[in-house]
């Protein structure tokens, strides 16, 4: 036996027929330049590589024959499967193909974890972000749909791309996400042979004896073919087990027979016989060797064994934050550096690997299972889960809240993925409680990201588990109810939110008492939900009680008290009492300036609320002064591109526009739109606001804003409905009321469904639709709608509310127009009849056509007077020698008469007789 120098040689570079073929395909198809993509360290210019593509492991052995077979299969079919048992090298084979595609310059190479449907959606949504397809308020499913559509379009256009679904569990999880046939290729990596029934498949097996022997000799430097073959045979020629053995021997330098003796000694009750031959023993040998050599190896390996098999970002393990946030320094730089060194050493043992971009480490699922089984045997599994939860708690503490969560979307997805993995393993009550709290945080973050479908689903599941684990009266259960209620409220469903808020409030009162700050906060949230549901009077009553307790318990100058006073002022304004709201806002602002200072964020918010109240009350001059001061302070305190500054700029621009100063409004709108991030949630709002400065050119901008909201939130979300109303008003301002009518009809139908018939927003929509009908001269629809809207507003808002007064004036105007039109019709009909009697049909026909149209506008298409006027017009057409115009009008009118009046009605009989006489 001879000994070669230990350690790996240079990594092989793929230069095969596959590589040349892939290069030719990329060259013929041409490359795509994706301007918004942020390339990984290694991709070429104009290339997007997304997801956890595995890095080449030490002493990687290229399986060129399998790679050629895979390439032939990929060329023949748009979707192919690569299957095999655990540890045979399926993932590295497909990774070899991905590396080749990347080297050949394929424009897109994406690696998606496909273990669950949610992971698939998250991965595709991440690809949408890299491709510049994802808007700020797109939820994950919307973004994933965009990715599929984008890939399908590029595939049909002959642009190559590779999409890998790794660890695909179920066939039906995958099929809907595969792009249409074309140049894009999809590879599925799975242990599930059911994929063979749906797609062409390549079965991957263990190494051949020659491959296994060659690998061991190359990895260890021990030139003993017989000893290597004997060891390989004992390990079942399994690549994963051979990698463990090779790494161990390279580091410790035992002979092959000596290593086999060590394997025999490792057969303990901790090792189950369900693993491939020798695999568990080889893994445990490597684990023990790493624990002996590295102080922190045991902890890291146990933690990685209970976290996601798709990979764990290094920042989770080192105390850093999401790289997308600029990777701020860890809380303990020395400990983070030690962890980085330990991870690098563990990569050398082949117990873990890295992704190509180096941001995450990955432990094979089989290695995870072996380490977990040993932890269970040794009683260490709970410790590992406890340590993993601790890391995630620290990671969650670095995820910003509010509008800043938008910049941390990747961190939220990381937290969700890792808690999903732990959730499948955690049963101990104390650990489960901590984990469920983290999952509540995931739901809160998803709510802030407007990913409301996922937020509601996760929060519902978590609430049910908390109730089962802790009981209905636990404080965490009350908090979970409140968070689920907030998600429903954000989704525009106050009817579901209110009972949850009520239950949460009852729980807080029982557990903490009526005066506890958490209880008071819960009461305020319930009041806001009542206001959203169109019950501002009940909201105001609840907020009055909350304010009284806050003042008594916390004091008049406490931040919560000041916030409560502002909430009450908003409720007064919503209830149609602007004078009372303004008085309270003014007093609150004075207290904020005295207690908190003029530059405190809450003071600036309170000033903006008072300005908004002045504007709503018809006092734009005072509103402008306050908004100008607020904007100047926000720019000085927060900076020009802070969300609060952007909102303040938009508010001031709206008031400028309303006050008749469109030039100043336009300048501010353009500044706001320029400084907002492309994926910021307020960008669509800025685009819509900017459009208001000039109604006619504004229509396309409103149309774009509506399309943005529909893509981001769906057609039924309250923000989408509000954007649709903006577009309808733009159509009316631009002189196109007919285009506004169907929008107003849709808005009214959606608000009746979501909010109920008596919600103030629904009543306002009904009045808006009436105004649109009036604008197109359809008084038959406008007047009844005005009457219904006015009755509802008087009942719900009161007779003196501004909306009520507006509807009353509009109804009076429409009624006068209807009366005037009726009088005009009567006079016009007499003149037209005189022309008919005189035989002057040329002058009679235009007048009768106008009378028929006016009747339809005044009375509606189905009114008897309208039908009678149409029948009369048809008879005059016939008398004037226009049968081609008379007969179709007779037929249509007769059909309507039969349907509306019945066959025996006098008008129906007259029209039928006239049609028969016409010779039809």
C-alpha cells in the first residue's frame, strides 16, 4: 500500500459534451438581461441564479455517464424526474447539471425547495423578486404565479432556463408550477417513484465498485484498492456513507481495515437498522471525531439536525440578521467568528455543505435523522430544540416591524421555514409554547407584509394549538386571538375580526384585570374594528371608556393615553362630528408637544391627523399650514425617504390640489413617487395621488395603480376597491361617466358583500353610483338609488352628517331634472305629433328618436312609457318608408312588452297589430 499526499486535489471543472451542448443552446437562444436581478457571486453578467444551489463538495466525483443520460432526457422532455433512495447522490447529480447550465450561460438557473407546497411557493416568490416581477404588496402566491407566467413566456419564446424542484414530495404539489413546454427545462429530485408515472425519469443508484474504490482512494490518499473496495462494499457503495468515511480517513489517517473496525464498534442501540448498510455508523464516527476536535461542533450539529433540511442561513447561527438588510454586525462578533470557523471545519468533514453563494449551510436529511436518533437515545433532543428556538428568538428580535418589515421579507421567510421544521419535532409543552409564540410572530410579520392568506391560515392553526396546549384563558391565547383578528381586519373582514377581539378583550380582563395596559390596548383594537365595520358610535363609546382608564391609571401625559385620545378624535370624525374631533385633536397635539416634544414621532402623527381633520372640515388653509410644518419636521427628523415623510408629502400635495394649486401638488407628487422604493407598499398610492393633479391624463395612471393593487392584493381587498373608486372618479372628471358606471356598480356590490348594506362606505358607494347614473342621464336608476342611499345615511349617520346632506342635495337636483325632463318630453311629444299629423315625418322622426331615448333615461328601459314611445317611433319609421328600421324595432319592442307587460296588455296588443300590418 502506498500513501499519496492527503487531502483533496483541485476540484474538477466540467468540460464535457453536455457542457458544450448547453453552451450551444444558450448561444442559439440568446441571453436575457434581467436588470433588477442581484447576481450571486459566481453567475455571469445577465444571468440569474436563485435558491440554494449546492456548492461542489470536497473531492467531488463527477458521474459523467449519468450526467449524459440526464442531459439526453432533459433535451427530450420539458419536465424530467431524478429519483433514488436516500444518499445515492441525486441532488449532486442535478446540481452538476445546474453548474453546467450556469457555466454555459443559461439566463436563469433556479433551485426550489419542494418539500411542501408552501416551500415551493416561497421559492418561486423569491425568484420573482430576483427577476423584478414582485411588487411590494404581492403575496407569495401572487409572486409565484408571476414567476410561472414569466418562465412560460420565455420558454415559448425559445429562451432556455433551468428550474429544479429539490426533494419533491408529491406529484400534485409540482405539476401546477411547471411552465409550459418550450426551452425552459424542469428537473424534479425525489425519493418518490410515483413521479415515474407522470414524467420521464432517471433512477440514480449507488456507486459502482470501481467508482466507489476510486472515490475513496482519491479522497483519502490511501492507495489500497482491495482495502478500499472492502470498505466500500461494507458501506453499500452509498455515496453519502463513502463521503463520511473518506473525510474521516483523510483527517485521522486510519487504514481501511482500521476504519472498518471502528464502524463495528459504533453499532449501538442509538443506531437503527432502517438506515442503509453502515451509513449511520459512518455518520456517527464523523460526528464523534468532529466533537472531539471542535469545541462547538456537538451543539451546531444537533441544532442543524432539527432545523430545515433545505438549509439554514449562517446569520441565524451567528446572531446576524437577514443579508437583504445589509447584514448588520452580530451582537457578539467574537462568538460569531468562532461559529463561522466551526462551520468551515464541519464542511471539511462532509457532515454539512454550503450553498453556492455561501450564505447558508445544509445538512443532508439522512445525516439529520441519524443525529436526531442519537440525541433521542442520549436524551439530548429537547436540548437541541431549546437551543434552536433560542437562535430563532434572537433572529426574530432583529426583524424590524411596521413598514420596515418590507425590507426584511427574506428574514420572515427564513423564520417561517425554520419554525416549520421545529414544529414537526417539538412535543414538550414548555418548548412548544415558545415555538408557538414564534409562529405567532410569523403570522404578525406576514400580516405586515400583506400576505394575508398565509397569515390567517398560520394564525388560525397556531391559535387552535395554543388553546389545546395552554387552555382558553391563557394570556398567549388572548394575544393569539388578537393577532388573528388583526389579520382579518387587514383583509377587510371586520365581521370575523370583531368576535375575536371581543374574546381577546374578555380574556385580558379576566387574566390581567380591566386596567392593565394590555387590556386597554385590546379594548382600543376592538374599538377600531367597530369603526371599520361602520359602527363609529360604538367605537367612540368604547374609546371614551378606555381614555378615562388610561388617564386614571397611566396619567394624562402617558404615550398610551395620548394615543387613546387621538383614536377617540378619529372616531368622532368618522361619526360625522368634525367639530368635536378637531377640539380633541387640538388638545391632544398641545399635550403631545408639551409631554413628548415637538419632534417626537407621535407628535408629528398627531399634527398630521389634526391637519387631515381641518381639511375634511373644509378648512384647507389651516390644513396646509400644519401639513407644511409637519413635512419640514419629518424631513429634518426622519430624512426625506422615510415612510412617515413620504406620507406627509403626499398629504400636503392632496391639500394643495384641493385648494386649487395643482402646480405645487404636481411637484410634491413627483417627488414622492421618485423617492419611494419600487416595492414599497405606498408606491401604488403615490402613483394614484400624482394622477389627480390633471384628471384627463391621470386616467392611465389610475388604471396602472388599480392594476398594481389587483396584482398585489386581489380584486376584493379594501385597498383595491378604494383604488377602483379612484379610477371611477377619474373617469368622471375626465368626462367619461359611462366608463365610471360599471366600476361603481362593482364597488357597490363588493362593499355590500364585505361590509353589509348599512356600512357608511356602502352607503357612500350607493350615492356615488347614483351620481354616475345621473351623469349619463339615467335618472330612472339615479333617483331610486339616491333615495335608498339617503334613507340609509339618515338612519346610520344622522340627518346632519356631511354625507347625508350631500345625498339630500343630490336627490333634490336629480328629482328636479327628472321633473323638468318629464315636462320637456310632454311638450316635445305634442310638437312631434303635430309634425306627424301634418305629414312632416322628416322633422318628426329625429324628435321621436330623442323622446324615446329621454324616456329610457327618465323612466328606464322597461317602463310602459318607454315601450309606448318605441312603438310609436317604429310606426312612424314604417309610414316614412323605412321598413328596415321599423320591423326590427317592432320586434324588439314586442318582445319586451310580452316579457314586462304580458300578452294581453293594450300596449302589447297595439305593437303586435302594427307589426302584423307591416307585412312581417
